């Protein structure tokens, strides 16, 4: 048995090679085991690189990168890490294991150099976590790859033996760990985790994946620390490939009015869509999404009408309608010629390698045409917003679409659903939940619903309720006209995925705080030590009788505290800015 302890500050990764030539990885934080020894390796068509391995060498380097994203929980990033490459051979074949520690995380990936295409039949990666660990897991039901399920709150010992989608969240002692992957492209397939009662084993959707040599897998990614380290992390984007776009000046995050949720037939009506353009313009929302049903006969007129009011139009499309290079030229280019600013592409339901090839092609095409893009009905982002900045958001969530009001419909989501997403899916990347649907069939209060505009991050934030619903809540509409869709900083002030969240985000010189609770009424204390010195104006948006929103403005000081009463399953939002003179 040989082993190598790789460490940086309080995180350690221990790579061990058994007498049979099998690799394992153990992860420790502060000297305590978080991930028990877990198998590593690749079984390829040309060689089984999961056993019989012989150590061939070790190298290390420092990683220090600064980069900028257009969207996200912050736009300026710095990633520092140590990287080790351990080389192993088996006969004339080689397996390189790259391990990085930094950015509150441990990540690893494999490189397999060979003389031709590398065909992976199985990846042996796994995570062994103690039975007592708390777990927040997303069922990957029946192999669905749209990620539209509700998280299970359980322990590892009680977890069902099924497939789970990324990210998976665990609490081991005083350490939280989020497990996911980053930097996926057409050279591989998106994976998921299959729990067999002993380990969470990596599972590929395809019988095999093929890559040109050298094969380089996505990063197997673990974010570790307290809950603030999880929620504030940008490790998924830091591990992704650098931007393919130099000039990003045409890419603008922002809010979008979306009529399909509240009035489905309106997508087929030019006059109705013009009314939504007028509403967006009146409230400073830069976009309107024309969803399924729009007509090519009147769309150029709508786009021109919206442009006159400084509103951009997004167009919906099924992914199969923009599936080839010819369709890119005939449809995407035509829509761009009309003046569309972006496309929402739907039903991309697959994690397979073939769909990853499609993603690479459509991302390259939309970048070339300067069209922003949103993906629906499909997979999670894996650092995509760094590599392709025109990618604004993805659904990959059981969002407001499922709680549209219908006669006799019962609530589908408990408050813990919203909390779970803030600590899991939205850590992964931008999430198009389509929030602030006050007329939805819901269990959370209007104040909690409004706070989702801050709690949930999405480069295009589709506000999905009807015009009348927003006009009936003028204080809420005032906040929705001010809240940004991209941020300069994000800080978790307090929270728990089953109890509450208190989240602060900064845009320029202003701060927004979103809060929501699951369960009984209580008082939440907002610590104001994140503010700059001096006095601040705080607009407070809270629950009012009859499912309304009430706003008031108070003066607060940096370093102080603000105690706010919260109703059962309720929430509030703060907008903090310097007093006007």
C-alpha cells in the first residue's frame, strides 16, 4: 500500500494505491474524515485502468486565476489552488489523476492519453459517506434528466437506493459538503450518483463515452466548509474552461416579463404581447419572453414595437427546431436579423454525450450570432456561464411552472423546497425558477415569495405572474423594478436547508437581503456588519394581511442589527442603500 497526502490549509486529500493496484481517495477537513476511502479509476475499451496500476510519478503546480463573469453570485472571481498530478501505468497504458485543493473545495479528474479515441466503458469514481451524515438529495427519477424533482431530507443510512442528480448536499459532523461536477463538454456525458447502500457511485447515462486522446473527464467536485462556504462558492465556475467570448458588451442580465404562466393563450396574440411589452417598459424590465405559440408573421412587428420602448424580445424554440447547422443559419440568423436578443430553448432532456455535442454546437452558434440563450427542460449548468457568457440561465428545477393555479389544485411545495434549492441547485449555477408568482398554489407567504427575487439567482429573472397580480401589489412591484439579476457579492448571513435562509447580495453600492422560513413564526435578526460605515436607508418589504406586501423605510447603521418578525412560512426582503441628500 502506498499513499500520498495532499493538503492545503484545513483540507486534505489522501490518495492511496493498494497492493492490487487499485486507487482510493479520502478527504479530510480539519483532520476529520469527511469522505471515507472511495474507489477511483477508469475502465476503457483498450485497458482496465481501475486495477493493476503502478505509480509512475508526481508533479505539482500552483493555480492562480482571475476572471470575470457577466452573471452569477459575483462577477469578479479569483481562484487559487494547489494541483497535483499523479501518474500511474499499466503495461503500456497510463492514467493521470489530477487533484486540486483550493476555493473551499477538493476536485479531481482523470486524463487518459492513448494513440486514438478513448472509449470509456465505466468510471469507477465514488463517494463513501458515513451513515449518520445528514443528506439533502435530488431523486433522478426513472432516469429523468430535467432535474424536476423535490429533494429528500434524510440521512445517508436512511437514503433510498436509487439514482440522485447533482448537486448532493451532506453534513458530516460540523462540515457541509456539496458534491457535483464541473467543466462538462462534448468530450464526455453528464453523470449522476447511484447509491447502493454503501457508496454514491458515479453513473453515466450512456453505455460508453468516446473522446479524442487524451481523454479529460469533467472535474469531480466537492465544496467543503460551513454553509456559508457552500452557498457563497464559485468553485463550479472556477473549474470550468475560460470564456470563449472576448467582447461581452452585448450580454445584459435583467428581468423579463413572461405571459405564458399566467395567460397561456397570450403567446399567440400580438396585441397581448404588446401589452406585456408596455408593462415591462413601464417597470424598467429590459425583456419580454415570447413563449411557445408566437407567430413568425407578426414577430418582426412585435420586436420593432418593443425596441421602440427599449425592451428586448426573447423567442422560445424546441431544441429539435434548432438541431442542425442549417437550422442555425435559417432560424437563429433570421431571428437575429429580426432583432431578437435571445432564445429560450426547451425540452433538452438528456445528460448523454450526444446532447452535450448539441450544447457545444448551439452555444457556439448563439455566441457567433450574439444571441443570449436560456435552456429549459434539461440539465444543470456545470460552469457554463464562465465558458459561454451568453448563457444566462437554465431551468433544471421543479419551479413555478408546476404550481400554476387550477381549480381544485392542492399545494405541491412545502417551504423546505425553496430552502433546499438555495443550498443545492442554485449553488450549482443560475436557476430559472420563474419566481414571484403571488397567485400560485403555494404554502409560503407573499413576503417569502417576493424574497425569492433575491434568494434565487438567475441571469434572466423571469417574473411569471400576471400584470394584474403585480399591479395589485404596488410595493412588491416597486422592489421587482429595482432588484438586479446579476450580483457583485453574495453572503449567507444565516440558514439551514430545512429551517430558514437569510441571504445578502450586493449590486454596486446597494445591498439586498432575502429571507424565508419554514415552520412557525419567529423573529429573525439581520446582522448589518456587511454594510459600509455610516447610515443606510433600509426599505423593508414584509407580509401584510390578505396575502399582501407592506413596505416601510427605516434608517440603520453599519455594524448594528435589525430584528424583524416573520410569519409562519413567511419572509421579507430588504433593499439597503445610502441616504439620498
